[in-house]
C-alpha cells in the first residue's frame, strides 16, 4: 500500500458498522488493519472488509490475551467498541496495553461515550440521533421524525469521527512521541455536526421540524415529481441560481423573491406544474449545462452510468465504493476483500507457531469471540 497511512498498523476489535467503517477508511489510506473477530457471529461485515486481515483470538484464555498483547506491542492503533469496562476485564484495556506500548493510540468507539448515565446502555443510530438533537429536526412537521438511514450517527458521527480522531492522535504522536486514549461517542459526533442547525433553531431558518430553509419544504430547496414519477432535486438557494431556474423553465412574469414566504405558494405551484411536464432523464439533460442547482434523484443502481460518477470512478460498483479522499502523491486505494480466517498467517508474522496460534484462537466456530462482546453500544 502507498497511501498516506502506509506503515501504520491498526488492531480493530469493533463489531457491526461504525467501527468497521472507520477502520476501512484507515485501510483505504494504506494502514495495515488486523481485525480481531468480526460481526456478531465472529464474521466480518462484508461491505466494510476490504484491505483487512481477519483473525480469531479467545480473550478468555491466557494464550489469547498474550497474543493480543504481542500484537498491541507492535501496533500503532487499537480501536474497540465494547461497553465501558469490558475491554479492561478482557485484558485489552487502555491502561494495560499502554504500559506495554506507550506509543499506542487507543480509540474507544461507543454510542454514548465512556461517561454519563447512558454509558452502559445499548442503542442504535436512531437513538443517538434522538438524544443528540438531530432526529427532532428531521421529517415533516405533521408527522413523526424520519431518520436518514443510519448515515449520520453510525457512519459520520461514529466511524468517520473515529478515523479522524485516530489520525489526529497519530499526528500529535509525531510531536510528543507518545500515544493517547481517544473517547469517541456517536452522540458527541451528532452534537458536533448539528452546530449550525442548533444556532438556527427557533428562527425562520429552522423554526421547527420540517419548516426552514434546508428541511426540503421551501420551494427553492426541495424535490419535485417528474412526468415519469421520478424526482429532481432543486437547491436554488442563491438568487442567481433561482433566476437561472425560473428563466430556464420559461415561467411567466418577473423572477419572484424566492426567500419571501408570501411567494412560496406561487413558486411551488409554478415549479410543480413545470417539472411534471417531462420525465426525470429529460430534465437531467436540460439542466446539465445550466447552473441552477438542479440534479436528478438517482437510485443506487444508476450511479455507474451517471456522467459525474463515471468520470471520477471508472467501473463504479455498488459493491466497492471509492476510496476517498483523492490525494496527489499518495493515493487512497480500495484493497482486496479477503474475509477468510488468517489467524495462523498473521500471528506467524509476530513470531507465534501454528500450535500457539491455534491455542490463542480458541474454538473455530467464532463462539469464543462472540461471547466476549456483550451487546456493543453500536
């Protein structure tokens, strides 16, 4: 691997989506990622497994713990997602591993963090959105809040923030010479991302759920149905873009003030009637050279044929999303996906014999790994 994190070794003890996504980002950037276990049944998360090696360690045995300590002594990063206190009881806590390797960056990724009354509680993306103040802003004003899949808390507030925290700690280590503990909570990530919207809460920009500039209800910033039942997304917030939109649709009269609520009904009706005249593909062609912030609403299986995606990512496939971001000298790279158990091969690189590796791994059915995890806060 030639990415910017080439030479960095990461031990990943996480399960489910946020942790594996964060470690996949590190692997894409060139890090060597060794996953100790995988999903709830000891298996990896296939869509997030590229560029990694998977091993099994039974941390309920001395052999398994000794093997983990040997790996940690020669690693740069460890990421875990157990409930607070569980890693310590498994001999995989920060204090114990820091004593072995003071340069280790140790990242705990949980839903609620290491402190507070909810620290020991289970949860999922929707719960972290709820208590982080984001879910209450999503969805229509007259209906229940609607989560945007599990993108915000799990992937952005969890996996992405964990990767950012790890890389930042590695950078600081270059100055101090020592690692540190990184406490990543998905609720904290949600709070951070909501900063601008919290400042707007209660004013016309975001007066309440479903009402405001960016909620999808203002006529200049919403989706419109086309003749074929598909949709286009309109984001003409600035006057210049809205003027281009209005004139390109050959709408009658002067361009109205699109930010004036007294004009909303008139604007919405005009745009609704106009977009219903053609199918989505024709509107995409119509606006391809018009700077009006109008784009087709694509379904996932259409992405590979969309010119922008095709231009940046040759042979785009849903099974292999791109490695990002784009670097000029040390490109990120989507490594191969090899989910087979590589315990003997990996531990051999750390000096363990085949017999020692088998003892450290414990039962081959994954039960030993699964039994350690408790329901993680992910």
